[in-house]
C-alpha cells in the first residue's frame, strides 16, 4: 500500500471555485482503479490545499 500527499497554493482561483472543481472531480477519483480513498485538504489561513491518496 502507498500513501501520497500533495500540497499546493491556490493562484488565480478562489476557494469557492476550488470547492466546485473538487466536487466536479470527485467521481473521477472514485473511478481510479486501485485508489482506496482520497482525502481533500484545505487550510485557508496559509492558502494550502491538496489531498491525501491511499
């Protein structure tokens, strides 16, 4: 089993737009063969976002 964590800062997109993109992509991640789960990460105070993938 592998765990991958990705972090990034939003640039040119608002938090609301990011949330909409996450909603739009959720099924795409659910359909990835072998991906057990994806956990969305968000810290508005530091403008840090990303995900954990198992």
